[in-house]
C-alpha cells in the first residue's frame, strides 16, 4: 500500500465522519463511492470495506447516546437481532451480484437517501409528528422492518439509518432522538454482519479500513465541534450535502449505465 493510497483513505474517511458529525446523518452513503472512485478499490471490496468503517463509526456514536440514556434497549435489540438475519442474506446476495449492476442500484438508493434528507429537512414527517400511541410498541412491525432493512443494508453495504429511523417511528411512536439513538445499534450490527460476510470471501481491505476508520473518527470529532456553531444553518448544510449526494449518484448512474443496457 503506497503513501498516497493511505492518505486518500484517511481523507475520505474524514470527509464521511465530518458530514456525520456536522449534520447527523447521510454521510455513510458516500463511504462506498469514495472508496471506489477516490481510493480506487474494486466494487465488492469497496462495499465490504465501507461496511466495516460504517459499523465502527456507528458503534462509536451509539456508545455516546447509550451513556446519555437515549436508547430504547428492548426495541433496539429486537430490531438489530432480527435485522442481522436479513443483513446476512442481503450481503450473501450482494457478493454474487454483478459489481457494475450493484453500483447502478446503489446510485438509485443514493437518490432516495438524498430525497429523504430534503424531506426531513423541510418539515417533520407525519410519523415524526404523530407516531404510534405512546406505550403501544408493535413488535411484529419492528421485526418485519428489521428483517427488510437488514436485507437492504447487507445487499448494498450501508448502515441503513435512513430506513431504520422511520421504521422505529412508525412501529413504536418513540421520540425522534430515541429513534436515532436506538437505530445506531442496528446500523453498527448490520454493517459488521456485512463486513464479516465479505471478509470471509477476502473482500475487505483491512489496512485501508483501519485508515478510513481513523479518518472518520477525526472528521466526526471536528464535525460535531463545528455543528454547535452552525446550528442555525443546519438546514442549509443538509440541502448542500443532499446536492452532493445527487451529483455523485448521477456520476455513478452514468458510469454504470452500460451494466443494465442503457448505453
């Protein structure tokens, strides 16, 4: 591994961690594209390595929320436990799926994530405003949501927080901050399950993963420090980042359109 590759891995990880710390979500969706197009990893190795990095960063953030007493442990454990099965299935399918087609579908997912960011940024969703009646936790819906989101998370090698949080809101009626805190256990667990599955096939670049994670921790610290000073501009920052997500997704769609017969 040359010095330039190591530097690019640290800088890419820092960028992801910085965004996560600054606006509180969405940054992990750029983990795989940065590993792919900046660091230069092959598609499946980028997904496996990115899943490991996302997992470590999610567990680090989860520990902070747990110490603050924000986690709803019963729901968080159920969602994560059921979702692990889905993540194992999804990651097994992702490993054998054509790399270019997988990236094309990943780009479509990025568009969805960007749209969800803008929607949540503009106004609260009905689920956030009303949710389920307090104290009526629909564990059947929690289990179904966990399995479904786990499969998507494993297939694409992402944390899935933007899918987990709405699922927790709809099925439990918990406050938004509790849903975000509780979701991180699943984000970390799904990412770790995917990373282990890919590692068993030799599809994780361990050295680059370590550098990426180190950069993410540094970037996350800086992002959180800056967030307190830019709290009033968070809406603008989220819109800007969503624009970046759309631009990267458009590039990935163009690069991989041939895999689905579009050019």
